[in-house]
C-alpha cells in the first residue's frame, strides 16, 4: 500500500484539517471497505437520504440499480495500489426513499485503518457543474493545523482538487499529492523552492500577479480561471480560489484550492459544437444560422443570403436508400466549403436545404460565387453519373438594418423555389433517366430479359383482345417493371445462390421503389400502379398488398406469366434453365394459385404455336 509523506516544506497537515476537507466538501463522499460503508460526509447524507447511523447496516452494492452493477463491478472494486488509481463511472443511485438519481462516481484507492479501501465521490448528473464549483468554494480554508492522521490525509489526497499555500513572494510552501500527479512533478522537485508562476502559462502570468496583489490587499475575488502549465510544457485550464493566510495576526501569504477543468471544458466544447452544427455535414445548423443572421442584421453592411435546395432528394432516399442521399448532402457541403469564401457562414437549414450568409457582398460577386459553385457541381456529376446532383438556387441582397432577418431569408427562399419550379420536372426526369440507365446496365444478368418480355407479352395481348391504346404502356411496363431493382443492394441482386428470408424481404421492396420512381416521371406515371402490383398472386399470397383474382390489373396478370416463363427458360447465376416443356408444366402447376388460370391456358396455346 502506498505511504503518503506527511511533512511538507513548511507545514505539517493535521487530521483536523483533512477531516474538515472531507466533511465540508459539497461533493458527496463515502469511504467503502469490503462493500461496507465506513463513513460519509454531510453531502452524501443529503444526496442519499441516509443518516450516518444507517451506514454500518448498508451494503454499497444495494444502493446501485442492479442493471448498472455490471458497469462498475468488479472493476471498480478491484483495488489497486497504484498511486494514480482513479476510475470514473456513471450509474444510478437508490436513495433512502427509493428514488433513483443519475450520478457520476469517482472511485479512488486509499487506506482506511491500515486496510485497502476506496473513496467514492458522487456527483449528481443533473447538477454536475454547480457541484464542481461549489466544491472549490467550500474547501478554500482548510490548511492550518499541526498533527497527522493517515486516514484523512489520504482522503484529501484522493480528491481531484489541489490544496496549496504560498508566501508573499509566490514561493510554494505547501501542497498535496494531487499536485504532484497533476503537474507531473515529484515531491523532491517541489522542495526546490518552486514559484507559483513557474506553473502558470506565460499568457496568464500578468493576470495571476494582478489577482494576487488584489487578494493581499483584502479583496475577495472568488473563483478565477487560469491556463496552467505542467512540467512537460503542456497546458490545461483550471479554476482557483485563493484567500489570505493570517498567522500571529500577520498576512504571510495565500492559500488556495485548484481544480483541473480540462474534461469539463472538453465536454463544454463538444456540447457547443453539437448545439451549433449539423451532425451529418459538419456545417452550422439552422439555429446558429438564424442567431448569426440576427446579429449581422444590426450592421449597415450589405448582406447576401444564398439558399440551395437538393432536387429529388426524397426520390433518391426512397429508391436508392438514405445512405445515397446522405452522400449527396455531404458532397454538397464539401463543395460549399471549397467554393465559397472563408468568412461566409455555411449552414444546413433543412433536410434538403442549405444556406450561405455573406458579408460585404455585391451582385457581381455573389453571381460569380454561385457560378463557381455550379461549375464544381457540374464537374462532380461528370464522375458521379449514377446519382448526380441537381440543385436549385436563389439569393437576395440587402442592407443589414433595412430588412428583418425573417424577410431577408424568406425572399432568398422564394427566389430559390421559383427556380426549383422552373426546372423541377426536368431535374426529376434527369434522375429517373439515370435510374433507368442503371436498370439497363444491370439487365446483362438476364441477357435481354426486358426485350424478350416485350415480344412475348405483345403476342399474348393479340390473342386476348387487349386494348390497342394501352399496348404502348404495356411495352413500357415490360421494359421497366423491375425499375425498383436499382434500389436493391448489389450483394442481394447479384447473389450467387438462394436468398435468405431477410434478403427476400429486401428484394420484395423493389415493387414499391419502382412505383415511387414511376410516379415521379411523367412518361412512367401511367404504369406506376402496374409496377406496384406486378408481383401479386391470383390467390392473394403475393406482395406488396396481397390483392387477388381480377382485382389484380390485367397487365400485371399477363406479365406475371410471361415473366415467369422467360425466367425459367433462361439461365440465372444460381440455377440452370428449364426446358420448354418443363417450363409449361410449372405454369400449369401454379395456375389458380400464382397465375390467372385462363390466361395460363391462353399463353400455352399461343406459345405452343
């Protein structure tokens, strides 16, 4: 077990001092030994609702929500003799009144009555920040006496705060073990008459000197933030509370409590980033954009707002999946960052909408920037032909204090929507054409499957008197009934072997995907319903809606027979083709279940001739 030195350069800490540190701290503290609670401070009793007299009867494990025990046991209770032993866990504490409190606990190794034990400091998660500050305030006057006691010395040295004293010249006359760990120095190095300014970052030394002078004159400064320096030269933020030390009615120096707030600052920085930024693109979010717009509206400079909208994003998300849509959004954010000015504020203000706030801009320059951005998007589309970017853009210029923030933004948005309306159909058609090309590229797997279907289905329509005015739609249907397969992952579409149940369900989504694509393109809209129903069965066991009999559109019943026959008589990656007679036998077998029985007979008669 580690033995702590009790003597320092000028003073010897006493049990009374350490016990005072333990008792008055605003941080809830309890000492645990063999799962039993040995002692606790007032803050712990207030947090948990238990009295000190209750402690001997309590097992610490019974104070933790059972589901959380696995998070901190056994690791937290495997005591170590390492001097730097300290573990932090989040868990739920069960109070005396059976309420549950979310807490963060810091477990530290110490000796209690010459046996291994742990000091647990508990922070209520809901009030964590205030507790940290209160801790620094409450320990500010705790270094004065002359006796020794290992128990309370270890308690104090296990705290995250550094307790120190210095003389009027800034020479450190006392500190605790926590300081050695925090600043990366040994006790021997501290004994070499180290000055407090040796461990303050140069940029902060003047401020520290001014504060010391003010405190020595009797001024109460409370808590101050400083940037401190470790032995290796690295810096960290800290809060310090200092007060005068009076002995024999003389001011002999200052006493202080120091708390490293690096983790707090990191968490604060991360939280601020999340509050201000869009997590997908890394650009600012709408809330931050509006805040900055309000600020800049107070100026008299010329402001510009550009609104960008991704055309067809919903169609891409619905057909190819959100991962493809997300790639487009990230690509736009990347090109915005490259092609607009360094001081321009870039934000994602909606699902498919972006905004740029520009200072000191004129008509010529804003059009130049938009042209530069559009050129970058054009180049992107040359190398990303499967899912190109189509963007509508609108902008507005105005003197900051002449328009309200809302009206300036709305005008830019309205201008963007006018452009979107002007070419929305052409952009949707461009996306659909791209998807159709993707389907054609994949048709090699079935060696002209769509072309063969057109010929077969037209033969069948002639025999049943299918309306002539719908035959062109039927040709289109034969060609693009599987359009939705562009949204099915290649690992499923090109799988060499039978599909799993999960993969079958994924494959079945192509009917709905194709339906949504067809609805978005004027030339495919007439066959959208057919695409949706082309895998329905005569007996109602098909998908996606499970309709049956003559409720299934005639075109779908026709194509189902022709599609199945062509699939059976041509090789697939996972099986060889059937013979002509074997394929016809399969059609007869499933007539009345999968296929319209009358149409099966007609098809067999037509194909046999």
